[in-house]
């Protein structure tokens, strides 16, 4: 087995040069049309504001916007770039479900959910915005949850602010199923368990398991069941009762069963050249109309391919 969990956290030293981006960012403080916000809140002249829009130098959370009357929402990140940001056609967007209020996709691994300090444009949010604005230039989407960049699977956005507010206010109460598949190192003694622990973030923005008495620690509940196993790996079906940052990776790592490819919390093997974690199901109740939504996507084939005919299927 690899280095123990606590030693991994203690020895890990992340020192990355901050990527210099030719952008300015502004946090939107009130709902207002884009052109008016540029003039009234950011003190651009009308001509300069129009030039920024016509030259495609404006994006909202990394998604390019050029229409003057685009409606901003409080909390949006308005980005001004020195280089044009063009909208892209999205014929290959992996849509699971779409209606007038919601769009859910099967996010590929390696793609950010939303913009980060180092990456503004290559995100699932940007892909969905580009897709919707091909049909309606006034369309926009709102973030209600996220997946890690390295995790694939069900990622949902909503199309109006009212539903976004209702969902995010009580997200943990509204969501009834958060299902994941994970491939981990080793063979688990308990083939099914409900793990309760407490997580906290350290100075390097890494989560770690701590005591329930530790101030600022979050209670986490992780249910798992072994589906298949061989002498090297185990395939788990995981259901979260809580949604904390890196909850699955940290919980399994603390048990010395690291998720394959997870070099953030351990040094496991990486036979798939990706993190072996996939969000296969998201089920929730719409708080505005009571409708139940249950979005699912299949397990990546490469997960199953690690388990040959000699593997043991757990029933």
C-alpha cells in the first residue's frame, strides 16, 4: 500500500506559479443590463463599453457575451479580456436532459465545471452557455453544484435565477441521491459500510479527516458498496449523504484505499490516465413545483475493463 494518508498531507507541498492572465475581473453587485453596468458601475464611456462588447472582449464567468441587454445577476464574475473571446458551436455537448428550466450534461473528465483563477474559458459552464446562446442570445445558465475537474459524470445547470436560488438555499435537503462509481486500490475488508467522519481544509486547500471536536470541521457521511474486486482493485458504488469538497477521495484515502489516479491525496496507480471517479446519478426534488428529477449516465467503460473474467463480483 502507498504512503499513509496523514503523511501524504504532511509532506505535500504545492508551489505553483500563478498564471498571468490578460484580464480584469469585476464581481457584479446588482442585477442590471450589461451595457448599463459597464457605464454606471464600472465608469466606462458609452463608446468604450460598446467597443468592448462589439470586439468580443467581455465574458461572464468565462462565457463570451456581446449583446448589450444581457441581464447580469448579483454574484456574476464579469471578465474583460485584452483578446477576443469568441463563442463556439457546440454540436458535441453530451446532454443528458434539457427542458425550459434545467440542462444536465455528462461532464467529461479533465474539464472544469466553472472558471478558476488559472482557467477562464475551457469549462462546462462555457460549453453550456455557448450551446444555449446559439438558439437564444439572451439565454444564460446558473451554477447550482460542481464536480471536480478530474471527475466525470452528471453536472446540472439551471436557466433562471429563481430556481437557482431555491435549489442552492437548501441543496443538501433537496438532493436525495448522489451516486458515484470509484475504482480504488486494494481489497476492502468491509464490502459495504456507512462511514461517518469529519473533514477540514488545511492551509494548502487540501481536505483532511479530523476530530468531531475540531472547530470548523464538517460532518460527512459516505455510503459505499463493493461491486467487483480482484487482487489489486475494487469497484465501488458510492452514495453521499453530504456533499463536501473531495469527500470521496479523502474518506477513501484515509482508509488507505486511494481512488486510482488521485495524486492529490495519495500516490496510487494510474492505469486509466485519469481519476477513477464518476458521478453516475443525481436525484432531487424541484422546490418550486415538487417535481422529481433523476439524472443518470453510464459508468465509463474503462472502469469495468480493469476487472477481467477472474474478478469477483460482489452480490
